[in-house]
C-alpha cells in the first residue's frame, strides 16, 4: 500500500469514528429530554449497515445505562399525585401506562421511582416508628402498581414473540434490572431512614407476599456488587444485607424444601 493510499484509509477511518462519536453525543443529549423513543430510534442509524436492531445498538454502544432524567418528568408528575394523595394507585397506574413512553417504563430508573414513591406513601412520617412486626397495610393497595412497574410494559410480550431469542433475552435482562432496582429503591428508603432494625426485612416480606418480587430476585440483589440504579450508586448495602440476611436464608431454605418434596 502506498503512503498516500494508507493516509487516505486512516483519514477515512478517523472521519467515520468521529462521526459516530458525534452521533453518540447527540444521543446522550436527547435521552436527557422527553423524546426518548426518538433518541433510541436514532441509535439504529449507527448500525443500520450491519442489520442490528435498535435495542442491540443501544446495548452495543453503552447507552442503556444513561439516566432518563428528562424523560422521567411525566413519571415524576404522576408519582407526585400519588404521594400527595391526589390520585389513587389505580389512577396513577393508568396515567403512567398512558403517558410515559414505553422506553422509560422498561428502565430500571422507572421501577425504582415507582417503588420509592410507594414506600413514601405506605410508610409516612418517621419510618423508624413503623410497626415491622406485622404487614404494612398501606402497601397492599399499591401492590398492583408495583407489580406493573417491575413487570414492565405489556408491549414487550408481543415483541418477544416476534423478535426471537435475542428479544426474549433482552426482555428478561431488562426485567432482572427492574427487579434489582426495585430492591435498591427499598434499600435507599431504609438508608435514608437510618436503617431502623427490621424495616427492610418487613418491606422485603411484603413485596414477596404481594407477588411483586420473588426469592431469586432478592438473591440477585444481594449478589449485585454494583449497587447502582442506572448510573446512581445506592448507599447502605452492607447494612441492608445484614438486616434481611435471616429472611433471605428463610426463603432459601423453604425453596430447598419444596425442591426436595418435588
């Protein structure tokens, strides 16, 4: 290869990388605004020549963990109505499903926001004064809203059937992330309250009994060393694990007994 040709190849490669870098910067800026769907669609242009779909392109370029700050505005507005008592849990759930983009409802930040708001509603005032010996009655009416936030958009079911194994894998991984985020939101709530003894165990019990989260999800939370929701680190993991250790052991032992009986 002659020197001039080599130089042309290098310059062409640099130009291509520079252009892709500019696309990524644009995507990061747009994901911080409400038009999340448009930004994610734009990501497909990065890999159109390779036939890679949008979700895979987002994952490939490290864009799945970008905070959805601007796009969470409609979520925050609906949850504020819940916390202030201006809307019932079922009304808030309907509003979220109607007004919040699917891409946002798939995110772990969304699940964490819903769980955090629900806990503020169910345990008002001083969490240290909460009766942790019995179920939190105010959390029960919120169970359907919590299940919906953790399960993710109903639209994903149809996409799974059409998208094959890759689509199913991404949907499963997204759900796992939302489940961990829900538990990190509970951890954040307990940490902000100073980790009152038994509070987090009570919340975990009620989430489990309300079919919001199962034992494997709690074990994944315990084993997660990242301790993050999106890019935000959540404090208090060591104290949280200590608080719920006995309950998680109880669930694990019960699971082993069920397996033996089968």
